[in-house]
C-alpha cells in the first residue's frame, strides 16, 4: 500500500521555541488549561515557558524516568487527571513525549489503578484522545514528536507496550536545536544513530511507501554527513541532527521499524543498553541479511556514506568509540549464556514481521553472536 499520511505541522530551526505561545493561542482561549511536562525544573524556567504560564492556566510536572513504565504513566495520570488539560506540551526526549501523548488518550476516562491502565493499553480500548499535544524534543533521535505511537514498558511482564491512535498525532512539533545542546555527547550520538536507524528501517520496511523512502534517504544523508561534526563539537551539527531526526521520524511514522528495533528491545530491557546504541549495533548485521531484498540498496548505502555492510559496521563502531560508548555486547556486560533468551525475546510482533527478510530466533542469535566481541 503506497499511502502516506502525517498531519503534524512542524516548526524547525533555531529559536523555534518562541513560536509556542502563538501555537497555543491557536488551540485554546487565554484561560485554557495546559499541562507542561518537562524533564527537569530548570527547563520550565525558560523564558517561553514563563510567558506560557503568564498567558494560560498551567500545571507543571517533571518526568525524569527513561523507558517509562505503566506504573509511572499511571502515577502521572493520577496527578493530572483532575486538572484535565486541553493541551499537553511535552518537552524532553522520547520518554517525556511518549508519556505526554499517552496521557491524552486517558484523560476523560476514569482509571482507578495501573492494572486497569495496563488492560486498556493491551486491549487498545482507550479510544481517541481528549486533549491535543505539542512535542518539543530536547534530544535528536526518537522522532516521537511526529509519530502517533508511544512506547510504554512493562518490566513486570517482560514486554514493551504501545499506546497508539491515528487520531493522536501532535498538533505541532516544535524542533529547536538550542534545546538539544546540553545533551552529553554520548546521548547526542546514541540518539542520532537511533534516528539514522529509524530512517534506514523506514526505507526497507515491508510497509514502506514512496514518500517514506524519499524522507528516509534525506534523513540518513543529513545525519551521517554531520555526525562527525557532532563528535568534533561543531555547534551547527546540532541543527542538522534536530532536522535529520525529525525527518527520520516522519519517514518511519508510516512504516514502523523492523528487525533492528525488534532485536534491540530485550537488550535495553535486560542489560540497559541505551536504545539508540542497541539499535545502531544491529544496523550493519541486519542490513547484511536484508541486502538482497532491498530495492535500490545502493541509494541507501550512498546516503549512509558506505559502500558495503562491512564498511557501515566499521563506521558505526568508530562513531560509538569516539563518543566513548561501548560497541560490543560483551562490553555492555551481556553474559554469553543470555544470548538464546535475548534471541527468543527479539521477535517483537509488528517489528520482526515488518522486516523484508523473515527472521527466526536462530537467525537473531547468529546476529547477536556477530556483535558479541
Ligand atoms: Fe528507535
């Protein structure tokens, strides 16, 4: 199906954040209710957010957990349901935006416990959103500001859940590279490689389409051309990463991801390998098994700045090392005996079956062994 849909208006570039008050005025009256979610309290003190607090009725909350769980999402719902915001402004990385957009689906419903919320998520019975949301990323990687799904983890049941609704795309994405400059280098690089993986996987996904492919090539080229600048401390690279990450998000908003993401989730859940790092370690070996099934593979390799999967593998390891990030599973303290379990859990429904070449747990174990040392 060669169909593409994404209704998110995007405001991207230096000082884009200053547009936020006028965006809110388009949606709500002066006394409208805004929930402002930030990673830390100091972000909420930025001038634009002070203006918003002066102009609207605002509840501020901090959410500083990576890989949000059902329990954490419920706790945030419990704190904010009575306020019942008309707009949620989520300012942060993927975790903050994922909880922000998820909350929109739960307001207006009476939910008494985390277990009840867990059931609603697994049965997808939350229905359409009651509030609108605006995504303001402070990392450049997840693309969550332009997708209609959110990842919510459920470690008690060893699963990754998804809150998703086609009606829950953001009203707008405000992508201001100034907000991303305080990221530590390892996070900036890991996030950029996550975005590159989103684009690569959008390109070869079974569910791909002409628009996603074009966006994917543009995003990959932008990220991989400027990632050396990021490693060398070039300030302008942050703008390129912000733009590349958002465009990668638009590419995979319609295709979802494939084997790299599928295999990465248990690595993050059990061994806390940061998401972008885990995904990037899998990019070259998955590309190797997919190679024969990807149309116009040479265009993708050219955008990646590599002439083969082997060269891509060397390039990614070099990037990770220069950022001070371990680049093998053994360096991440993954026990070799865990590989069969990780392989068995790497077949994530909706991701593994979206890969152009079908993967089995035996194939995944082989891939994991190839990045072990
Ligand atoms: Fe990702």
